[in-house]
């Protein structure tokens, strides 16, 4: 599994990361969503550099041009609900791609341990496709792994790009151990070394779903 | 249940409706999503005329202005997956509102009858709030009714606005019979008189979810 | 000249007006531009209710629908540079309209009096068209009047809608006196009663161009 | 003058280039503008990789993060009117940058030769700033050179990035000869080898201003 940390090189992406982390700025929820959307666009563009192109002849008003265009648009899967703004950004660039939506939830047991279940999935056939699977954050990595495995029941993609805005080092280790295949490329904005007991990234940004869409009721 | 059919009066909304219905134009999926999003904005604006405002004193560079601003932002609930683009449009105008997402699916039995189940819901507390519940289309009205009832378990809203881009006459009748309360206002772009046996609106536009996000796999 | 003050009725438009006036919020220049853009969309929608429609038969996947669609898209003229974000909003809804751009500047003479000159204009033929002429603010009304007259050299529009986000009472009086024809409709968000000696609206919002695009150099 | 041709490497940028060149697709003017805007975003992102960053400590809900953020936002200058959609894209990423607008026109004399004049400019102080100067196309290069020189009267930028979606080989030669300094970096999507007698790129895309905003009147 190849790992690309886009924030390591200086670029405007880091401005977006600074804004979603900043406890003052992140309380502006439309801006928070917009920053995730812009990050989705940057990931789309960087991922697009790794895709396959074929030459198409385009008729212009003054002649014809040969232009390398995408062989196959990818499928854009996202994890509900925090992944939605990143998914919007990915869709802005891969605008003819099909979409998949998936939801996993933690069922916490009395003794404190939890298990992750899939309760919602809507997905096109994935056999032979390029899959881009996005979520806001990678914490433990368990739900990302589970969502990925669930999506495989819709067919084996030719390649999968997993995208999160921020990731924990532990989550990346988890994916490395459990999804260690050359058929997966992992993309993230930045890697945080720690997590709280409740699996929040440290320094992280808090709860991405709540910041984008408000707190859930009981 | 008050009913507002926004497309009855001539406005640019009908241009958007024409484009999402038109079998040629609707194959341009980014434009299809954009038209749903623009319609969501128009619904947001028209609904906003019915909401309550209180006067806020705003300090400008040259003085102070008294401006009527929204007393409470509404909660924006949408039905997965076809409701997402309308939800984006509603969020563009009610940009500090909290969001709810809900999914219902039809379980079809051997004898052909089906039952609708809720499999995903993420929702803030709704007690006393203004709820705007959106979906792309209102067909039979069964899943809209079921989603609405499910959301009520998160608290009784002060008022609910149900929004769909297109509706069947039968679906509206269903809501009238089953949700007939002055606490609900129904908003739609246009009303179609017929439905196919598979509950597609006629003339309708086809499957809004497929047009926005691609066909689902098996 | 008919006058429509959209902020008089309670709607989400007033939230946008509050944000562009508010000295704290307006320093967020991307949000300032976005609020002007959203206001442009609302003006587009309200103006669209006054335009002419003809019925078009649209072929859907399941039949045909008769939909009233715009007879002729309007021409969207805007005054540089402060009008650009409103123009973007108008274009978002009238997306096949042609655009005109015009610039006027105040030449201030030694004795303090000034004269307004046109230095830039790019405009399609306007003969028989519906013209929507936008600017951020209406202050004295002199440059709006001059720009309107300059545009008339490109043909006599069938009707002209003049749109500004905020207007001074004096500026409206100026237009009433000098452009008093039933062929013009004036649209604004709110009317401010006073102006400073430098022709800033009071309470107003300051310099719309600077807030959107930064201060000019010398 | 360093030259970067972004379309040489396969990326989604070429899809956008294919769409703006394609005589069928370019007649969809909102999409044409959107493609220029998306290209502006991609240029913004790639240019951002060359800018200077300083580390800022950001307080998150769970700690502090050190993030490299832009030392100084650039100034975004664009040439009217065809540059406006690219400028929108650049602003989407450099959203706190100041803007400059400039217009040049060709005055054609009886004997067929023409001279380019500046008729409109609005510009902040540029001394020591990073300037990004954009236009849709680079044809002969004369108006780009003239606009650049006009902007220099507002101060000497620390560095200038010139951006066009498509460029003629001749236009690049012109800039190389006349603006050959290490203080300028040139960015373009693709280079066309030929031009018509009327200075349209071949194969090119036609008139970018007309495609974005409609034909001008007489």
C-alpha cells in the first residue's frame, strides 16, 4: 500500500488543513464544509495524475486537437456522513463518475468494547473499476477497513485510492497490516501521532461530522 | 397540510425543471445535480419567507443597521441518496443549519408486494425546531411518510416543510390522508398525474438517484 | 420606474444583508463575495417571475411534459469592479445569458467637484432585449445613470432591471427623476436614508469593491 | 522565464482542456466558464507549490498543530473579460488575495496594423508582492506584455506568475524575448503551434470571451 501525505510538501492545501483544524475557524460550518470540498478537489487532481489516459481527437472551431482524456472515470465512494463534503469535491473534478455511499456505525457493548456494523450501502458494480473511497478522518482504521471489504462484494476494483483529510499513525498502521496490497494507494493531508481513548485524533480537529452537519440527537 | 406548487407561476425554476426532465439534457449528470441544487436554493428562499425573524442590530463601518434575521436556523433532513443535491442547495442558503440524513429501502416480497424499511438515520434533536425534509421525487409517498415518522422519534418539530422537486398526484393524496396536519407545509416544483406500475412518475424524469449518482450494482 | 425593496419582507436575503453590513463578518472577503453572489441569485429568481415564458414540450424517459421556459434570456450587465460578485450570482441562474461589463470612474477636479467618465465597456446588442444592470451599491446614482445611458448606445432594451444590493434614498430619487420610465424596474435589498460627504451609504457597508477585491493602489 | 505546460503530464486538467476546445461542448457556456474556473483552481494549486510558507501554530479542540501556511497571499490580476472565469478559479483557492482587473483593446488602423491600448485598470500596490496575472489565451503575446508593463507602474512584484489556459508558440516566444527575466514564471495548459491571420490559436478554441460571455455588439 503506497502512502501519499499531500501536506508534507508546502501548498495551499495546508491553508485548508490549518482552517479545518483551527478551533476558531472551524466553528464556521459552511467554511468547514468548503475546506473539505476544496481538499477533495486537490485529492482528485493529484489522484488523476496516476490514472490512465487515451488520446481523443477533439474538433475545435479551427482544427482538431489530440488530447489525453481519462480512459474510465473512477467510482467515488464515501463514508456517511462526514465524507460527504470531500465527496462533493471529488465529484467537482470527476464529474461524470458514479458514486457509492456507505455507512458504518459503532455498536458499543456494556463492557466498553465495540464492533463496527455496516447499515447502509448504495454502490455500482466495481469489477475492474478504479475506486476512490473517501472519509473525513482515519482514526482506528477499523471502519475504513470494514467499508472497503463491504464494497468488494460489488466487484474487485482494478485499483483503490483511499482518501482522508487527516489520519492517525495508528490507523495507517492498521490499514498497512490489514489491507497491504499494491492495489491500494492511500492519500491523506497530514498524519497525527496520537489518539484519545475515544479515538479522536490528537491534535486532529474534533468530530468532522458534527462540525460539518451539527451534533446528532439521542 | 398546505401545498405550494412553485412551478405553477412562471419563473426560472421551470427552466431547471425542464432541464432535469429533458432526456437529452439529464444525461449530463453534473448539470442534473446542479439543477437539483439550484432548485434546493429556490425552495430554501421561498420557505424562508414563511419563517420567523427577529431584529438584530448590526454594526457597520458607518453606523448601525436593524435587520430582521432568522430566529432559528431550520434542520435540513434529506432522504438518501437522491435527496443529496437538493440538500446541498438548501444548505447553500441555510448555511448554519444542522443536517439529518435518512435512508429507506423497499423490500420486495415474492408475491410482489413490498414494505419500506429505515436502515440509516443520523439526526439532531428536533424538538421545537423547524424541519425541512427533502427528497428528489414524491412517488407513492410511502417512504416520505415513513421517513417523516422516523424523524419524529428525535422530537416533535414546531413545523415541517416537505420538499420534492416533482411529485405524483397520488403521492400528494397519500400525504394529505396520512399526514394531514397544519404543522406540515408541502412544497414541490410540479405535479405529475400518473405513475408507472414501478412507481415512476409520468412524465416524470426517470430515476433521480441514478441520474445524479449512477446506476447501483446488484 | 417601479421600485422593489426585497429586504422589506422577511426572508433569508436579510441574513445575507446582515452579513455584508456587519463590520466583523465582512472582513471575511470570500464570505462577503459569496453573500453578494447569493443575493444575485435571489434577485435573478425574483426578476425571473416578471419575465415572459413560452411553453416547450420536453421529452422525458416516460412521456412528454409541457413546461413554461424563458422566451429570451436577459443580458446581464454589471459595473466594474464591485458588481462582479452579483453578476456571478445572476449568471448562476440565467446561465445562458450574454454579459456586458462597464466601468465608470470619478474624475475629481481641484475645486472638489467631480465628473463621471466611462472608460471601459463590453456589450452585446441590446435592441429589444431584457437588460439586467447590476452594481453592488447605489450611492448618488450618477454613475448608474451614466452607465445605463452608455449601454443604450448598444440598442434600446425592451425592459431594464436595475439591481443593487443596497441603495441610498438620494440615489433612488436621482434615478426616479432622471430615468423615470415604465421601461425600468429597480430592485434593491434595502434603502439607507443617509450618505457621507464622500458618498458612502450610512449605515451602508463601506466600500463594496475594497471588501470584495482589496484596496486599490495609488 | 521558466515555462510550465501543465497539460503535458496526464491529469484531469486535460479533460477540462478537451471540453473547452470541443466545438460541441463549448457551446454550453456555463460549462465553458466552469471549465475555465476549474483550470484556474488547478493553476492556483500548482503555483501554490512554489510559494513561501511559514509555520503557524494552530489550536485544535485536542491540542496544537504546526502547519505551514502561506506567508503572503498573492495578488490576482486578470485581463478583461475572458480572464474572469480563470480569476474566479484562482480566487477559490487564494481566497484572501487582493485582485486587479485590467483591460486592453486593439485599435485597428486603416492599413490593417493595430496597436494595443490599456483602457481600464484597477490594481492594489504590487511592490514586493507575488503577482498572478491570468488571461484565457496567449495569442500574439502583445496585450499580455502590455498589461504586465502597465501593472508594474503599481510597484515591482517579487515574482510574477503568468497563467493562460492555452498559448500559441509564437506568443510564448514573444514573452521569452520581451519579458525574459527569472522573476517571471509562465504557466499554461497546452501550446498550439499555429495562429490564424486574425490571431486565433490553431487548433485553439475560438474566442474565449465570446464563448464565456456572448458576442459583443457593434
